[in-house]
């Protein structure tokens, strides 16, 4: 099991009980803290997928391969590390395509690898359409950037002459079973940098999705998927979105998101059924992690993530009129949100069911560390450390937990806080897992939700959007003073 370095600093001591937790006792030394944090997370990690369920990586050089290069590939190769330079100098004479889509179209055998040499591929879209059958030529496809880093190979949608988005999606795959995409950046698309739909078996490995009109990386209707080591930033809706195939029902993860960094988006991660989101750094967004409020989301496992400093407020870009301008003319890659979210919130669970949040480090979120609302049911918040930075300093959340008091079988247990004497929450007392919540009328959240849904983004007709009265979500919360 991989343990992120920050977890060595978590001051948590946990003993086993009915839910594998009993006591969260306070500060400990670095070694024991690392062991305790690992135990806290491991107790709630979901079952692993069967071996071979995910496509494997084909190390260079693959026998069946195609090579893509750009006009500037030769000059960029000279700036690589010695090992990467040697690989690329060997591949450059094989280059037969200057466009990734042309190489995809030329695939003649299942299991082909496409090597994309360092370069800036402008006005580019890559579409991979498979059929999921044994004869599918474009299944088991691997597309790999051959630079030292993802930003050595950039595919960009860019803008039209009048400044509008030129392309919708950078890499789009549908029914492309066995797809493996590695070490590539996709940027400046109206919808998404990378989108994988209805695919059984895919890996996105060290990819970057940045400065897109909606999403960095999105996966819809998929099964046996892994998003590993990604970087997503500057996306106006969400950095990472997953809406896996229904029917898994929590027996195993349908999609796993691990070791990613999501920063500077409206929402860092937004997800659906049977997801396993773990060991990620989610920071500097308006909201860190959110379930998909438009679905009956359930069976998510959110384990050992660092969720901190999610206080970005992009709505000033709307009120100032910047978002009414064409994307090219906004004075930088600015966020222009289409929906209202509660700025300053680490995690939002809305109407979800049977989710587990365990062993997370949640701090410096000025509205609340975590909010649960909308008749969410059967959710567990276990062994999370609230308001403590990796350095061990106090970085409080506004509230650690906020709950609208609706939904049955919810519980909070063994969570510790910088506030001392238990977590700081509303209501002050939260049900533990021996006595989970029962049915209740809750508190009236509908007036706030209704007010905030009246938000209107910028448009030609309303260049400064509509800022609804009675919606506190769009205001930056006051930073809580350390205790």
C-alpha cells in the first residue's frame, strides 16, 4: 500500500472496534502516526479488482507501434533527460504522422501502441471509437507521450478567430476497451481535456487536463477504470468527474482515482457510483470533493485524501464581466462557473448513500470541512483528522462537519479536530456508528438551495450574470482564527 508523505505527520491513534475504530487519542510520533493512519485507511479500503481487470502498461518499445511527431519535436527532444532523449532519437526516424488522429485512424492491429513525441499539437482532437468485440482494432490501444513530463506532449484545442473555443474534447474514447493513455497534457477545450465513455478497462496514467471550459478528465459509464497520478487545474466545472456504470453496487470499485493533484478548479473531484478515491491531494478549489447531486449516488469510498484550502472564489470573474468575453479574451485562463457551489467547503455529500469517508486529512476549508445534506443515507465518516496541517500546525475548518439532520443510518465516529474536545459541528452532537441517525425532518435547507439555484452565469444577454439574493454560497467565508 502506498502511503503519501503527509500521512506520516497525521496525529491519529486508532484501536479496532465494531467498525475497525474505537479511540482516536491525539498526537503521536511520526512513525506511530504513519502506522495508525495507514490502519485507519486500510480498514475501509474496498475489495481490489480481479487481476487483469485493468489494461497493463506496455513498456517501450512495443512491437506493434506507430509514431507521431510535431514540427518542434526535434528541438524539444534536445532538452530532454539523457534516457528520454535516447528513446526519442530512436523513434524520430519512424515518425510517419504529424497528427495523433491520423495515427489512430491508421491502426490495423488490436494492441497497437502510438508513441507521441514531444511537441505542441494545436487545433487537435483525438477520437477513439471501438466496438468492444474481439475484432475491435482500436481496443487495447496505448497512446503514450514520450517526454519526461506530461507537459512535454501537449494537445490543444485553442480558439477560433473570434476567440471562441475551437474544439470540444481533446482525447475522446468510447467503447475503447483496454485503453491506456499516458504522459500527455490536454488543454483549452470547451468541454473536457480527456473523456472516456462506456469503456470496460482503461487507465489514464500521469495525464494533465487543464484550462478547459468544463472538465479536466471525465469518465462516464465505464467499468474497470483507473485514473492514476493525474494533474487537473483551471477547469470551470470540475477537475475530475466519474460517473461509472451502474450495477456494481459497491461489490468492487468501478473506477479508481488515486495519487492525483486537483487544484484551482470549481470542484476538485465530482463522482458517482462505486468509486474508490484515495491518496489524492485536493486543494485550492471552490469545493474539494462532491458527489454528483444529479444522480442517486452510492457506494463511494473516499480514503486517505488530503482535502485542504478549498476557498477559491471564481464568481468575481462573473460579476466583473470577464466571463462574458470570448475565452481567448478574458485575460488569462480564468474560471467561469456555470453553477453555484458553496465556496470554502472541503467535501459535499448531497443525497448520496452508503459512502465511506475514512482516514482523510481535512483542513483549512473556511466554510466547513465536510457538509452532508439532502436525505443522504447510510454514510460513515470514520477516523478523519480535521484542522491539522501536515506540519502539525493548526489550520482549522470553519466547521469540521455540517449536517442538515436528514437521512437514516448516518454516523460520525473517531474523528479528531484542531478545536479540541471533539469535532466542531452543527449540530454539536453527531450520531456515532453504534447509534446511527434515524428518520428526521432535519433543518430547512431548501430556501438556501432554491436561492442559489437562481444563479445565472455570464452571457451576452447578462454580461455580469445574476447574483441571487439569499445565497451565501457565493461569498468567501471568513477565515477561522487558529485556536
